[in-house]
């Protein structure tokens, strides 16, 4: 089945270095590497800004000297951040990352991508391993003490992915008691399950990537995968005969672009670029080309500048 092949591929932790039309890649030893089946088609064409400058930003100075951006991403999230069968990176988050690069005057086709698991994002940003991170990264007060955020550029909600025949959790989070639940280590969703004690601790399983949880669900080793509905809808779309999203979101997840904590100049610049994309139609075009394929309409969120 398509989805079993997909999650099996996405679960591979180490693959050969792939250089695609959408930029060069590191070796995905950080976890979550892999590819989906099929091809994601052409990437959006961006005009690279000429003479771009971000006075007072050490991160931008480093990018400019290097000649390209180093961006942290996910690789196992259909329509958001993934690799197709040819090794090309695709999805809404990838396009947002490419747009930011172009707005900073750096060729988006030269981006160096690094696959960073959820639990390692703050370390990668704070340690200078990456310049910025775009990968379903929820803005929270706790994280804002370690990194800064531009955005949000999208708003999702935590939901449940279940086997299509299972109706026992149709009430949403209140039906999780006694159920086995899986999510990614270090993610906001799994922390919410723990904090709200939605099920017993012994019923919680965690993996580096969501695709590993989906594999557990397909193999009847867990009852539900929980994370943002935008992510879950991508998995359900790839296995419509086996999986479905419950459709009872129980949180508000504001996706931000993760940046170094003290680089306010870069945060302001990226926010200005996002704001421009909201008003000139670029954001909608990127959404329609990626996440919008699920059939769900969306509008740009309000920025939270600080």
C-alpha cells in the first residue's frame, strides 16, 4: 500500500547525500530523512532581491559571506516538508524557507537543508548549526526564551489521526483516556498530552519523526497519532482507505520561523517579508500549490511582532 511504502521510506535514518534542483542537502543524520513516492512538480519561482541588507544582524552577515542560507527543516510531512522520489524537497514549509532566502538576496536554489528533529531545534538554532528553521515550529512562550520567531506564517490545531474503521475517538481529546497515543519527541502535541494527562503515561510512545508514529498506527501498535491537523491531513491523504483525521482540533498552533534569540534585526526583516507575501498574493499562491491541495481553504494569519 502507498502509505506503508511511504512511512517505511521516511523512517530510514541515513541516506546518501542528495543534491536536487531545490538546493543542496546535508547528510540527514539528524533524523527523519527519506523520500515520498511520486514527484512534487515544479517549485515556485522567486525573484531574488538585489542589494538586500540587514544592518546589525550577525546571522545575515554569516549567510551573505557564505553565499547561501542553511535552513533547518522536516522531511517526513506530506505537503509541508518532504522529499519526493527524485530527492527534491517540497511542501509549504520548504516554499516559505525559499521565499525568505530570496527576500534576503540569497538564491533559494542554493539553500543547504539540514533535517532537525523536533527535540533538537533550539540547540541547532542557538548553536549556529542553522541560520533559520522552517518546519511546523509552534511559537510558545517557553521556546521564546531560547530562540526568537518571525510570524506566524500559518495557524494549525492539534488533532488525532486514527485508523479509518476506528470510531472510538470521534469525540476528540476527551476520548483518549486508556488509548495508546504516539507523537514526535520534543513536540508541543506530546507535551500537551502529558500536561493534560489525556491518557496514561504508559500509553504514550514517542519517536523522532511523525512518520514512525504513522507506521505504528498502521501496524496496530498505537491507537492514535497526535500532532497538528495540517500534518495529519497529509498522511491521511496518502492513505485514504486506511487513515482519517478525527476533525476535532483542541489547540491553536502558530507556526513561526525559528531564529537566533538575540537577532532582532533579522526577525524584523523576515517579518517584513512575510507581511509583504500576505498582501501581494505570494502566500496564497504558495499555500494553493502545497497545503491547499488537501482542499482546505486558508488565509494568512496576523503577525505577532515583538
